[in-house]
């Protein structure tokens, strides 16, 4: 849509082109409905608000700002760049987590099969030998017998734990408790905090650069963060800004956001280039996350070899 508008097409013509290109029937219907709203005289932002499950609040806020300032194509371009960066970061995070999860899962299945199925057949050879077995071997045999008798219990517990976790994440109170636990976790907590900080900085960058008021930008920024403690910290910072504090001071007072990000924002506020400072802060946080994920990926393979050896 940004490319079509920058090429000089009207909004109606741009939607016509998008409808022709859409491969998904559901998306084609949504685009047709948006075009109908625009033809009826509504703004694009108001048309997007008819589909809140498709277009998040960030989309609607940015489009409204772009229409009011007469720079819709420019704002959409910045939104497109933001989505590309967010998708790349999500891809890096998924790549770093999916591989360890698959390898760990396969390793546990293989070890479980050895203990429950293979080892009991080998035990008979030891029993016929009538020799005193080493302590480690006797312990392994005892553990194999234990797993044979209780494997279905462990499987049921794993399924129950997965279902319980899913239910807990749907409830506000229990979800907040889980998020607070993850937020305080030594390694993963730091990565998740930096991830939310990067999302917030990138979102505020395009909102502030699009001349959206800072309080409205903070409200929209709440929707892009995942952890409940980070959302609570941003709400606290928004109250501080509403009472007259600078953004950097309000964020710093929560002790939830990285100090480098806070100092970059303070520099941007002092120089009058807050949007550029926020963009630099987002890049810095993304680079920090990428470095940590690369270090984790490099350490995971030898750690997994040691685990399997044990």
C-alpha cells in the first residue's frame, strides 16, 4: 500500500490493486470491505478500525496520524520497515529456540526409549553372568526398572502440565505471575526485557516521527510488549509523563528498561530529535539480543553433547 501511494495512485486505486494481488480469499474480502468504506467517505484509519482482529491498534494509530498530517505514504513506509525488522527479529528468536527444543525433545525420547525398551533386554545378559556389577550399572538398571513401571505417569504429568500452563496463560492473574517469574529469571528474563524494550523503542520511533502525541504513543506502545511487568512499567512511566516528567526520567524511574535506552532517549529529548534517538535505541537493543542469541546458539551444541554423554 505504501509503494502504491508513493507511486501516485489514489487510495481507491491502491486498494483495487491489492485486491487483484491478494491470494487469500479472506484477505481479499477484507480489502474489498476497506475499499467500500473509503468509497463511502470514511478515512482509511476508520475503515481499519472495522477489523480490529486483523489490524492492531498500532496500525490504526499510525494511519490516522499519516492521514491527518497528509503523509500517509511516508508513515506506511515506516510501518512497513518496522514490520520487516520485527519479522527478522522474530525469525532470529525462533531459529535460536526451535533448534534446541527439537534436539532436546528428540534426546529425551531416545533416552526414554533406551531406558524403557532396550535396556531391559540387555539386563538379562547381566543377570545370567552372575557377577557383581559396578554401582553405576546397578543404579542405571534400577532407574530403568523404575521408568518401566512409571513411564505412563510421567507422560500423563507432562500432558497435564502443558494443559495447565495453557489455561494459566489465559487467566490474567496467573499470566501476570508467570510473566513476573520470567521477568526475574537470570538469563531468559534479560533477553525478554530487551526484546520488549526494542519493540517499544521501534514503535515510539515511528509514532513520534509521525507527530503522534507522546501520551498517545505510549498508550499504543503498550500493545506491542509481551511481558505484563513491562506493560505495568510503561503505564507507570506514562503517568509520570502526564504529570510533567520527561520520557527518559519516567522510564528510568521504573528500573525496567535498559539504561542505554534511557540515556539515548534523554539525549534525543535534549537535542529535539527524539524519533532518531528512539530508532537508535531500538537498533541497539536488537543488536544486543542478536548477540546474546548467537552466543546461546554457539554454547548450546557442546552443552547438548555433554548432556547426551551423561
